[in-house]
C-alpha cells in the first residue's frame, strides 16, 4: 500500500515543472555549481562528516564533454584544498570518455588522478551498469600499475561476480585495494545478479566480510539497517573500531586521511540521523555530495529508481521545513 502510494507520488512529481523537482531534490543534490557544494560541505563539516564529490553527468557523446568533466574536477580539487575540506572525488570513468576513445579517456583519468595525488587526495571510481564493470576495474588496476595508488573502485554486491572480483583484486593489489561496497543501483538481469531484497542484503554482507578479511580499506555504502548492523558486528569480530589503528595483520599501512580500515558512506540527504548516530560513536562517515548543471536529470533518475522517495516527497510537501540537505 505504502509502495503504491510512493510510486504514485513519484509518477506525479516527474511530470511537475522543473522548479518543483528542484525544490524536492535540494535535499539530495548540493546545487548546480561547485560553490553551492562547498557551502553544503562546510555546513555538514560541523557534524564531523567527510565527503566525496560527484560532478553530475554520465553518458557523454563527444570527447569535448569529457574535457568539461576533467576541468571541472580539477576545479573541485582546488576548492577542496583551498577550503581545507576533508573530501575526495567520485568519478564515472565513462564521463571521461573511456567508452568513446579508450586511450584519450585513460589519459584524462590519469591526468586527474595524478593531480589528486599531488594534493594527497583519493579518487573513487563509481561503478555503472554491468557493461562497464570489467573496464572500470581495469582502469583502477592500470592506475595502480602506474604507481598511482590513490584510486579505488566501487563494487556492487548484487552482481554474482563480485566475490570473485574481490579475490582477484586481492591477488593483484593485496592491502592496497580500497573499495566502496554497495548493493548496486542498477536493476541487473537475474542471470547475472541477485534480484530479491534478502538475497541482495546477504550478498552485500558477504562482500563486506570478504573485503575486511582481505586487508583492504572498506567504504561501507548503505543506509539499510541489516547491512549496517552486520557491518558493526563484522568490525567487532575483527577487533576493528573507531579507536586506534587498524588491527588486521594483513592491512598494510594506515591510509592518510582515512579511517582505521573502514568507513561508512551515505548519500546526501539520506538517513542523516543514522549517519549522525554512527558518527557520534566515533565511526568515520563520508557523505556523497552530487552537484552540477545536470541536477534535473539526476533527480528524475533517482526518483524513478527509488520509489520509496515518494513518501519523502509527500513529507516535503506537507512539512516543508523538513526539506533540507
Ligand atoms: P535500501 O535501498 O534498502 O535503502 C534503505 C533506505 O534508505 C530506503 O528505505 C530509503 O529510505 C533510503 N534510501 C536509500 N537510497 C536512497 C536514495 N537514493 N534516495 C533517498 N532515500 C534513499 N550504486 C552503484 O551502482 N554504483 C555506485 O557507484 C554507487 N555509489 C554509491 C555511493 C554511496 C555513498 C552510496 C550510499 C550508495 C551508492 N550507490 C551506488 C547506491 C547503492 O548501490 C544503493 O542503490 C543505495 O545505497 C540503496 O541501497 P541501501 O543499501 O542504502 O538500501
């Protein structure tokens, strides 16, 4: 019943004028420009959170668009540095031209990762749908081969292949591996992915365990209680926690600007109370901050992908004071 109500609200919202969608989505998107994103991060810094910044947009059709992303992300690096923010970058390799011109795309990504390294900053490769899983992992491995270790990949637990990917990456990178693990937002076909809620949760928890056991750094990206509860237990079982250093024998060096082997990651505007609770217990928490001119397309996609947002839309409408990032 609630699901149907949510879907109805989402169906109506996506047909509304752009200003209305903008008003609803201001909770989830930091704004249309970098200055707005910096403002949001400065405000949320007071809660002790750190950040990863996403310049909105994917599916480019010309290499000129890739140059836009390269230049904009370089501005992001400058802004993080000059505002002394505790933040890193989240990029989509396809936005840098990887699928249009592999050589040029790689050159763009390498140039950004190098600049980030000079600023002691980390770059996360967001994961898109299964058609680019191999390419995205390969970009990360290639960067490491070139000595650029400030790069890590996102893996999607719903894909059957992910436990094998973790094993393979562990063999190649050992404790240099640095992951974000999430359920995966793309609804993948049942011959390659789990499709039920419970199977996806179980798969996510298995991946978290495998990553922790591999000695890697693990960014746990979920707002779902069964995943958070499992993660807290998994950390405790391995004597990992906010205090002190990473106790795992295979964990390698403590990463600069990072937590003791793990952190929790959440999207801007989603389950703030849970994030603040984790933060208050001392866990490192990172907020994913999307901004950009493509905020409208991003918002519509999010609304369609997650019909539970419908309830949030209704709440925003009835209680507008609750609608803030
Ligand atoms: P679940 O979907 O059960 O959400 C739990 C609750 O959180 C929902 O009931 C709802 O209240 C709230 N919620 C969750 N997502 C929401 C949203 N978008 N808007 C509003 N409320 C929401 N995926 C991917 O394929 N590639 C990637 O690179 C990334 N990157 C990424 C980074 C970070 C920091 C996060 C937190 C997530 C991603 N994801 C992602 C998305 C991820 O795969 C997954 O789709 C979402 O996190 C939702 O799954 P949960 O585990 O949060 O559970």
